[in-house]
């Protein structure tokens, strides 16, 4: 009797779920759900790239004195400047000012270029600073509005292509719950990805309308939306995955006729690339990014392991970002695990893929979108396009299995494997994704706080006349955030910034004369990291230290900065500095200097007491915290 009652309850729950997923107003319902799941983001505030971008959007009279000397545009706040420079695009003169001031680390390569062409997104940020410049909560609400639009449109598209059945609703629900979408929405500076994804989805919608009705207006709108996606963010290039996948899996006819349907998108992409390169935009000298156009062979070399992480992380709902926090020796094993997860899913899904065109379409979207997502080191926040294909594929597979479609093999062993895979995937992407979202809502503010703490140098007395010297900042790349951070907290800028060495390894600091400090790594080089076990955030910080490239300087290399000469005295066998001399123009004891070092035990910056001439001090790396914890346990 209890079994029958339990079965009846299960049937009723399944019926209600089915009714919900097939509801004709599901796009609007899930759009309202998008607001609810993102409400915690309203209280996060600004951080990371938001701070230098804010400095570009404000007028000079709203910023600390001498802000233009840090590389910030002198005509900040103007509409034209925001469109050009909001996303860190700087002229060679501005880059030189940033280097001389110290907003770039001394090892940053001469060809370093961070120039992103995102006028649509920059315009939305310009509006923020025109309407509510001091309200981060409203800026987050603006992001959420774009997310709501994406959820609505992706639901419409799933239902348009897959029919109004429950499997299309399931795909949309999975996309809404996807934990990797929390950070892009919560991070104000990442709005461009949402805008690019929205226009990319609208491009797919109009492309389908063109191919199914032969409407010329739909063709024109498809091309326009693709162009808008590209100039919203570079990741909009993944929109081409929708068009290519449609031609491969859904388009009838010969190869030639299918290829012609892709031609308009190729022309739009070519025009965008010509404009992008012609105006001098792009990323240069960044180790975490590989330009597939400028460096196709290097991209081809790196794409396979990165794609394994992208696909495995998306399908198994395991954050790909964890790879950055893994020790170098563990990373190949993790990449293999991501690859195994992706391969297992593909093998189980293969019989369905070979028999169902719609499943093949979503699979092709997922695979093709993973290619541009692999240009940068795998970060879950960049997986939105990949997720569209992945969730369409999963929902299509589960729908076919539940409906007992005759296109599935009848082998009992395969059926058991297919059901097992379906249950595991749904567990990972429903309760697992909900838990991930709850965790992200709690962790994201802590990440912001932790990074702020790393770059917190206090409100220095008489700062305008002091040169701030940071002996072992864990990530000297954080100095680029200092001017924007000072502007945000209405604090004066120091005269200059000097970040000497990364602090992820134990360092010996020797004063060889009145004006010179020599820093020697206890590890292979200055950019290595203490052994922190299998996983630790210090590994991610260490990776970011090499992001600016240019660290292979070699013995004898010299860098000249105003008031400072940096000379590499020793290098590792890979050519990375391991011992570096820093010779200042004035005595290290001069009152114009304010010296700080990063104490891993207190996780804060503290006053650095200069050693006497001929003496040295040791600055522990992050392993000192682990050593202290081990002693406490004993």
C-alpha cells in the first residue's frame, strides 16, 4: 500500500514538473527566476577590473591628483574616451606613463597591449556613470537585466528548435541554474559577455527564421546581431559556432549549398577582424591568452588540453578554474580527468548523436564554441556559449531516453549505462548547480575582499610625496588596480609605485650598499611558488604573475625606470630571473620612500625594516602558514 502511495506521489510530482517545463509562459517564468537567483549580487560592490574602468569613466576633477600620470587617459569621462579606453585600451604614451609610475610590473614586456574593442558594452557602462556613478548596486542590477534577457531568449530558442516539450524546458532550466553564470553576472566588468551572448542568441534565432522561411529581413537581422555580438565582446566570435553547427547538422542539401548559408556570417567576421586589427586593438604579451589569428600554430598546440578542460568542466559541472589552483605536477592529471569526463559523456551519447539531428546540432555548438573559449586559459565565466550547446545536448538525450525513442539501441547494458549517465548529469546540474550557486554567492564577496586586502597599502600620510615600495607583493600585477582603488576610496595617490618581486616564494633580501637591494629566490626563480600541496590559491596567484609575459629576461638584462635600475644577476636554466638587483638613485633610508612587505602569517602588508648594509633578511612565502598550522596540530 505504501509503495502504491509513494508511486502515486512520484507520478504527481513528475506530472507537475512536466506541466511546469511545458508551460507556455516558461520563458517569462524563468526570466523572473533569473532575477531571484542573482539578487545576492546586488551587495557585492566593485572590484578587480571595475576599479581601473571606473577611473576611465570619471572626469579628471573626480579623480585624485596626477591620475593621468598613472596611464589613465587625461581626458577621462568623455564619451569618446570611454568608448576607446574603458577596457584598458591605452596608447603607447599612456602605457609608458603606466610603466614609469609603476602601474605595470618592471618585467612587463615592451609589446604589452591590452586593447579590447567593445563599444556597445562601453556605452552601457558610460550610461551607468552618467545616471548613478556612485551606486554599484544599480550597476549590478543593470547586469542582472541583461542576464534576464539572455535567459528569456535562450528559453525561446530551445523551444523554437526542440519544440515546446519538456526537454526544451529542461535545457532552459539547466542553463538558468548553471553555476558558472553567477560570476559573469555578479562582476560588473564582465557585462560584455552577457551582451555578446544575447546578441549571439538573437543571431541564431534570426538565422533559423531565415533558413526556415527564406526571409531576407531575417538574413539581414542575423548579420546585424552577429556584428553587435562581436563589438560587444570578443567572445562574440563564438556566435559563429551556432551558424556552423546549423549548417552541419540541420541544413539540408549539398555541401556547397550548406557552405553558402555560412557565407554571410564569414563576411561579418572578416569585416570585424579587419576593423579590429586595423584600429590596433588586441591582446599582446599575455601568456594566458593565445591569439588564434596572429599565432595559429601556438593556438593549435594549446587548444586540445584547454578544450578538454572546457568540455569536461561544462559537462561534469566541475569548475575549470580549479586547474589554476592545482600544483604544476597535478595539472596534467586534472586535465586528463576533465578529458575522461568529456569522453565518457560523448561515448554514452554517441548512438543518440548519430540518430538525432537536433542532438547533433547541440553537440556541434558545444564543440565549436569551446574553440574560442580555449583562446584564454579555461575560466568558467567564459563558458556561456558552450553551455547553450551542452544543455541542449543533455536535455535532448534525457528526453529521448525517457520517451523510449526507437532511435536508441535496445541493448540492456547500454540502456543501463545511459540511465546512469542521465541521473548523474541531472544530479550534477540541478542540485549540484544549486549548491554551486549558493557557494558562489558566499565566496565571491570573499574573493573581492581577499584581493583588496592583497592590494591594501593603507592611507599613507603625505602620500603625494612618498614613493611606495612593495618588496614582495604576492602578485605585483595588482599594482595596476592601485590607482583605481585609491580613486574609489577617495585617497591620494603615492608619488610612484615600485613592486620589486612576487611573494609566492621565500625570498632573501640583502642590502649591498646604501642604495641597492638584491633579492634572491629560495626556489628555482622569483616567479615560482612554494610547495603548497595539491591545491592552493597561491598557485593561481603565481600563474597570474607570469600573465604579463616577458619574464624570460636572462642574466644581465636591465630595466631602467625613473629613479630605479633593475638588473638580473642570475637566472634559472629556463632564463627566468632568480636573483635581481634593485638600485635606486637615492638612499634607501630616504624619507621619500615608504617600504612595505607582505606577511603571509597575517595576510597583510606591513612596514618593512631595511637591513643594514651588508646584512640580509628572509621574507617567508605562503608555506609559512602551512608550517605554522602543522606546528599547532602537533
